[in-house]
C-alpha cells in the first residue's frame, strides 16, 4: 500500500468547522507533554491538545499558524481531525501567542475555580444529606 504524501486537516469547533485544508505536508500541535509533529506517513494516533499554537503547512498557503484552545487531535490515515473549543487564525505569531495566554488560559483558570466551588458545594450537600439521613 503506497504511503500518503499529503494530509487533509479539519479543525472543528463546537458550533462548526473552523478550517478544512488539503495538501497538508506537516502539522505541529502542542500537548501537555510537549510538541507533537505529524507527517503524512506517521502512524494513526490520538492526542489531547493543550492551549497553544497549531502550525500546519500546505502547498497553497505555506506555513499557517492557528491559536487553539484545549481539545483533541485524531489522525487516521491521511485525515487529521482537530476538535477544540476555540480557534483564532492569523499571520502575526506574537499576537496569536498573546491570544492564547490572555483568552484561552484565563478561561481554563476560571473553569477550574468554578469546578472547585461546585465540588465543595456538592460535598457539603452530600455531607448534610448523610447527616439528615442519620437523624
């Protein structure tokens, strides 16, 4: 079976498709463990993405940068699907990095605070329910 020479990239958001690209020769994405590079001949894989800059290169546009929020990446054959909560494209790499730091990481910190408060409320409710049950 011949090895694919290009990949197809689809970046999905909760409300639609952010980008659909063909002729992609390489992709670099950020995970919690570091950068993940994909070439057309790489074996299929799944990865959890961290907020950061996704880079892809195709014949039509050259090297393209996309700021992405956390999500997942799935490579099956020549198809690469990236599903993230938010994405912002642009040519200015410094501006995209700033977007990641200010918007995506702040959102994640706020979500962690909300989850912590909800966990405390749930444990307090369960404790009071157990006390009520024992009375």
